[in-house]
C-alpha cells in the first residue's frame, strides 16, 4: 500500500513540477521513460521523491538514472553531448521567463568528466537556481 501511495504521489509531483504544460501523450511518454529508467538503473522511488524536494542522491545509481532520462528525452545524445536548446525548451514550460532560463543555463550547463557528473550537477544547479535551495 505504501509503495502505491509513493507511486501516486510521484506521479502527481511529476505532473506539477516536470510535466506541467505537456500534452497528455507527452506526460504518458515521460512516465514511461521514468519507469524504464528506474528499471534500467535501479533508481528508487525514494531517490526520485527526494530529488523532487531538492535532496539529490550522490549515488551512481541516481546519476545513471539522470543520464538515462536525458538520453530518452533527447537532452543528451548518444555521444554524450547535452543539447541546451532542448533543455531550454523543457525548462521554459516551467519557468516562463526566457532571460531567467538563459541565466540558469549559462550558470548550470557545465560539462564535467562524465555524463553522470554533468547530469547530476546540471539538475542540482537548475533546482537551486529555480527554487533558491
């Protein structure tokens, strides 16, 4: 029962914070990607829920989950490049201020030694810049 509650809560939070302006099909696809990446990487509901609250796990499992989501959504390509334009489009669905989004990306879009570290620091920085954490 607790697992079902966590899943439902996760879906609600994802819709509100991540998929706010997405179409029904895009939301469904996002959930499919999320579930696939959780299965592929071993990321847990707890890791995802904590990240949505601004507590990012330093675990390789969570970092691999971020890369998986990036690959599936097109933010990261197979060569490991992060596509700032695709990321910007997604952030603009949540933060309707282009100047702020550009400033966030200028600060947060930094390439690290691995895709995992790049994805982790990008996500953490974007969260902090948007929510002031």
